[in-house]
C-alpha cells in the first residue's frame, strides 16, 4: 500500500481532450467579456448621470446669470427714464418760475403802482398847495451832565470800564 499524504493536486485539465478544453476556455472568455460589458455600461451610466447633473447645474447657473444681467438692465432703463422725466419736470418748473418772475416784475412797475393807487385805492398825486415845508434849527447843541461824586458810582463806573475793555459789555 502506497500511502502518499502529500498535498499535491493533480491537474486534471491535462487529461481533458482538446475540444472540451477549448469550449471551457471560450466560455470563460465570454463570461469575462460579459462582465466587462456590464462594468463598462455601469461606468458609462454613472458618468452620464454625473455629466447630466453637471450640465444641468451649468445651464441653470448660466440662466440665472443671464436673468440677473437682464433684470439689472431693466432696472437701469427704468431709473434712466425716471431721471429723464424728473429733469423734464425741473426744466418745466424753472420755465414756469421765470414766467412768474417776469409777471411779478411787470406788476411792480411805477406805472402799475400809480394806476392801482389811483383806481383801486382812490389816492391822488400831491399838488403844490398841499406841500408844507418845515424849517428846523440846525445848530448843534451839546449838554453835559453833571457827574455824581458818590464813591459807589465811581466804583461801578470803574468796573463797567474794565468789563467794556475786556469785551463783555457793548
């Protein structure tokens, strides 16, 4: 009895015929190709899904930027039209102001004042008989007041003089 307790295995494929070996080899290659196709399709779908999300994000961002630019242009246009309208209002108001000033100036001419005084107020021009001249004495006259010789008045005057010199009294 031969007792071989070794751990060597026999390669049974050596005993296979060439036909069965070729079939198994083809089957293995087909399985590998199928697995590679599955892995490749999974990778493509993951890549495509990621690229779809990225494209969607980029398009959304671009649309948001375009909308923001368009909105800012609309706001600028609105403000420009408001400024233009306000300038027109200012010019019109200035023209009206100039017109009213000319009307006011024409109302206060000497002829208009005389006409209003005579027609509406009933006033008349003075005549020579109504004029009276008054002669006044034109001589210069100066009175000198007597000084009080009270000690308290002198102290008060001295103190007021100091305050006046310092600029506290006018």
